[in-house]
C-alpha cells in the first residue's frame, strides 16, 4: 500500500497543528460558529444529533494493520469503543468530544491517516473496487490511479470550494463493485482495440433527492490524459454549477440541465487547455504504482485445499462460512476472506475496538498486514492462504465476525439514521434489527440467493436505498416514522434505480412487507432465477398487489424519493 513520503507527512502534521489552533480559538470564543464551521468540516467533523461525528478517510478502502490498531485505539480513547464503516469505505466515530478531536487527529497522523476533505464542498475520499489487485476479472489494478487522483485532489486550490461535495470512484474490473455509475465522476478502466489501457468516463451520477445514473462522456480516455481531463470536468462544474440552491448544486443537476452531449463538448474544449497545463508524469505514476506491487505469494500455497475440504465435510458451520464469505483469488492457493460486519445483534457496519485489534493481528499473520473496507460496509482480508482458512474462521467466529451471510438479505447496507444523524427523518438501525429478527433462518436466506437490501433514514440516501434490490427509505409523516419501499435497483455494471412500490408503510410492518415481497419472488421465480432477474421479468404489479392487500399505510402518503 502507499507509504507517505516526507511531503505527505508534513502536510498532515501541519493540518493537525492548524486545526488544533482553530479549535482552541473557537472554544475560547475567538472564532464564531459561522467562522469555525467550514474549518471543522474540512477536517471531517460534523455536529450530529447528540455529539460531534468525525469521519476518517480510508483512501480506496486500504488499511495497514498498524492503522487499524490506531483506529481501535481511537474507538477506546475518544469514542465509546466502536467505529462505523460507511459506504464510502471510511470509518465514522459518533461520540468524540470536540476539545479532544485535535489529539485524535494527531494520533491518526502518526500512522499516516487523517480526516481531510471527508466533508465539505470539495473532492471527497476516492473509492474503488474492494477486490482491486486480487480479482480474476480485473483489467488493471486501479489503486495507483486512485492514489494519483487522491494526491492531485488534496488541497487543490481551484477545487477546494466547489458548489457542492464531489465524489469519484474507480473500477478496474469487468464487474462493477464500487457503484461507479452513481458518482459525480465514475472511471472504468478499459482497453481499446489496440490493446491500450484507458478510462471510460462517466459524469453526473448521484443519489439523494434527485437520483440519477451517470452519463458516459468519453468511451476511451488515454491513461496519460486522466488528470487534465478531470481538471477540465471540475473547471466546467466549478464555473457553471449552481451556488444559489444547495439542492441543485451537484454536478448531476448541471449535466442534466445542460445535456450530457453539450456538457461533454464543454469539457473537450476545456481539455484542450488543461492537457498542456497539467502534464502527465509517467515516472511519478510508476513511483506510486510500485507501492501496489503484488506481495510475495507462497508458490506452495496450493497444497492446502485438502485440509479445507476435510473440515468442510466435518463442520457445517465452517462449510457455510466458506460458501458465503470466502471468495476466489486470482493467485492459486489463496482466497479472499470477507469479514461480515452484519452480525444479527449489531448495527450493520459497526466494528468494536476489540474486533479491530483482532483483525489487525489476523492481517499480520495471514494477509500481508493489510485489511480493506468495502462499499457494502464489511471488511476483508485479501490474501489468505487456503490452508489458513480454518484458523482464520475460528478466530473470526469467536469475535462475531464470521456470520455466513455475505450477499444475502441480512448483509444489508444501513445508514446510522435517526439514532445518530441530525438530518434523518426515521430510524434505520431498528429496521435492520427487525429484518434480522424476521429472517434468521440461514437455509431460507440461502434459498433466496443474492438479495441486496439497502436502507436510508432520510432522502440524503447515505444507505443507497435507490440501488437496493429491495430499497427502504425512512420518511416522517406528522411525527411518525413510515417507510417507502423500492424494488429492482442495482449498483453493478447493469446499474439501475429502483421503482417505488407504493405509499409508505408503517414502521412496525416493514419486515412483514419484505416477507410478502419474498413470497411473490419464491412463487414466481424460474429455476435458478435471481430476485433481480425475476423482478425485471414479471414487473412490479405482483409485488404491489400482495403488499398492499394487507399492510397498514397512511392514506395519501405519496412520498417522493430524495438527496
């Protein structure tokens, strides 16, 4: 993984010192709330419902074991013993004390971590496929490009005060595991007919109040033109994006208003200037890429499969875990271990300090001292020898990190909702618990196959409900919590937004509503047909008829989806 040089470290250390002084002056009354607010936001600090919330950057989801141990330390020392991993592959702390945040940031800086640009109207954390570098379907590892863009975008003087927040995602594989189509800029690594590597450029995606899939504005951008082309996109957005209305300030609104073709023409015209102003340095790219060279894999690792197969035959729990939570690796004899943060009794995405310490230890012993966070709010060990799977499983199982539910209905995305967030209209965590209580039978979950449930507690869509096979959006109706259901969304290569099922339903009936939806699927599916394909074949009406025959809903609750 990338290791800071002296310039990187100095930048982070200086930012900690600056924020320490800014916070001191604010607490002393020398800075007003209006003066302090943009300063804390640029350092990842929000004021939430009950306490400050700090969002820590995990660039493209990659963590060293040393960094994970410091995140565990932060959870113990400054929070309440846990952190929450988000869909942007970051970690959030919900209970730090404002006066202690500078010390917290100093501890993070000691292991090359920070919270810079994790909030505010700037370029946020760069995200990527969590299987980058180990996926068999990968064209090229996107992480060197992610790191290049991270360095380019950090403190970029021209793009530090954009009309609105800005998010960029990369995918280097045939399969999209990073929800690229719903980012302000999405970048797919592709090869042209000559075999040269470049990027398909998608612009104007986003969820929330106005959910839109991005538009392709360049089918093939030569790799060496990446930074000047990004610069051109950002310049057009910075110039033309609306600043008079926060709800219409995202680039997706600009692209829609201007039209993708016209927007692309504007970008191409600006690109003629930026390609000369922002020259590409292949030597710098190669320097960065060396940090992502493959580790020293054991050529004899293929010999371990017999041990695994023997234990699978003897231990059903181990067999279930291998089937659901262990994924293929491009190197023979190695596997990817998905670490489920979806134990039924815990909020999705939460991880305790003790669990983080354990994972750091396992990473040191079994996965080249690296851990990754995923878009789906889980963690993973990317490079585990197959012969080590039994020992890894026993350790994870003892720590409640081996729930064999990856890809099932209970492997749900869930925002913090009304339990923490000051923007939320309804709870998300209680609905997750309701679903876990209702769907606890693993055999039933496995029979259903892959079903992605995603839920948000408000229209800001932090839980990506628009993209769920089953999406759940919390809404407030006269002080009561109701929930709107969408069906048929997808975040993968065939990305689409879900269709609204109908009026919002009562909080107490969400799990039963989902059960009726699943009953329709089980009755209507063809052999081996997934939920998503079944929905696309039969449409929404059979689901709607079943659900609204019995559920309680508020009359007239025709609630629009939301940003």
